């Protein structure tokens, strides 16, 4: 949990500006976490990602990792990260090599009950992109 707290403490991308082209919210039906996010898409990559909401430390840490990543995030990469996290928690993979390396700090077997919290920001982004593509 110490790692999650340290990551979540980086709040430079916390708080919405209401200036983004993509925005929405998603609620975790298991625990009640709710995240609101906004972002833009430039050259198929997510930019200016911001978030806020009522969420646990694991969800906030996950959102902070996404917001502060230095790699080009696009829909396929987010789906890959989502699959890697679920595969790890479902024992389909034993190693922890994630597209965004910092996820290895919060994706741990002891955090299995928090897997939906950890994936909530990713699920929200993918849902918003999907909704806007239709």
C-alpha cells in the first residue's frame, strides 16, 4: 500500500479543466469508486489526461500512473495494459512486465480484491473512446 500512496500523492493532473474533447465518468459497481476523466486525442494518442472523483488509493494511483506516463498512449496500448492486469490477477501470466512499468508497483497478488479499482481509469478511458467512435 505504501507504493500506492506514494504514486497517488502525485496530484498534478488531479482536477478537471472542462476544456477537453473527451470526458465522462465510470463507477465501480463492486466498491462504489467513481472516477471522472477528461482527455484529448492527438495523432491517435491520449493527451492532457486529467481525473477526479471519489476513489480509493489504488484507483487514484492507477489514474496518476496513466496521467504521468511518458509513453504514447493509444487505445490499443490501453487495451494491452488492461489485459495484462487482468491476466496477471487471473493467473494467466506469472511475470509482471507491463507496458507502463509503474503498474508493477500496484498490481500485486495481495491487491487482487482491488483489481477493478486499479483498472477503473483504463476502463473509463476505453468506454469514453468507444462511445465517441460510434
